[in-house]
C-alpha cells in the first residue's frame, strides 16, 4: 500500500470539510431560495424605476419585494426546505428590500430636496434596518427564548419600518408638495423611523397564540377582504392610513408592556462575559 503523501492528506481533509456532495438537489429545496432571489430583483428594480421617474411602479416593486421577502421563510418551513444557505440569502434580501431599496426610493423622490441632510437620513435608515435585522437574527438563534418574544418585537420590525418610512412618498402621490422645506421635514421623519427600528420599544408582533372566538371569524375575514379591496382601489390613501395607524398603535403597545412588566422599554439582564453584548442588542 502506498503511503499517503502530505498533498494527498491535505486534499482528503479539504474534501471532508466540504461535506457530502449531492448529485441532485430536490426542487422543493430550491423554491424558497428562488423566491428570495426574486424579492431581491424586485427591490433593485424598484430603485431603477425610481431613477427613471416612474415612482408609482417603483413603490409597487418595493412592496412586492417586501411581500416575497415575508413569505419565503414561511414557504421554506411549510415545504421543510429550510437551510443555512437559505437563511443567509434571506438576511441579504431583508437588508436590500427593507433598508436599501426604500431608502433610495425615498431619497430620489423627496429627500434629495434636503441635499446632504436627506442623503444622510437615507443612509441612517439603511444602516438602522441592517442593525435591526442583525438583532432579530441574534435573538432568533437563542437556545431559550423569553416568553414575551411570542407577543412583542424589540423595536419596530424592518418590514414595518419600510412601510412607515415611505409615508412621504404615499402622501406625495396624494398631493404633498415637493419642496426643500418638506424635504427637510421628511429627512427628520426618516431619522425618527430609523431610531424606532433600533430602539428597545416593545411593539406588538401579532404572533401571540390568542384564539379568535368562533362568532368573530367571519366578520374578521370580511374585514380583511374589505381592506384588500380598498387597497386595490385606493392604494395610496390606504397605505397612508395604515402607516399612520401603525404609528399611533406604538404607544398602546408600550403602555400594555408597562402594565405587565413595569418598564416602557424591553430590558434584559447583562452578564459580565462577551456574550452579553449579543443579548443586550
């Protein structure tokens, strides 16, 4: 038997580190990743359309990207097609669709009226969305999750932040004048939304396991149908109202949290070791 040479041993170790090689990959494993890629394409196309001045289509593409980005993970779980690769792709898509694309569309539409201040506001929002997503990923990877995590987010979630930050665009479609003064005001609003993203404000998640009474199922279904119908017919009015109502609901969530836990923000204990930074984000 020929003894192994150093090169042969190194090659074998390299092959082993790669893991098993699959000649064929089931189609169901590809579907969630394809949806994620389509979401990235939609978000970036929205930016291109904004550069071309087709702002209504641009906002529509950003909203489509947000929708696709929101369902890819759920589809992966339903199809039992979750993977580490898909999780990394989803994180990349989140930053593009919830941070970069809305910020750029907003800047091209109105923030450029504020010159450098508007660009700084767009940058702050994009970075805040990335930080918010990083904190969410860290909290999801915990071995033991706090009971409140099923009912509350820490800070405004990135998808909601994307919906909120484009409120000036919706109002612009309804007649809001695009002037330097309005641009400065919108830049300040953008920074405030960025602050809500990275804050420790308790925000209702809608994921609690509370059950709906049987007699309310049909009325709630009709309400959802009515909302979708209004959204299709009066898109910008409904989106504006949705964003404003969401902002008004934030103090109510904080008030409910304070009644239950005694503080206005989500506070967690810190350890003296290095892992405390992750838990405290």
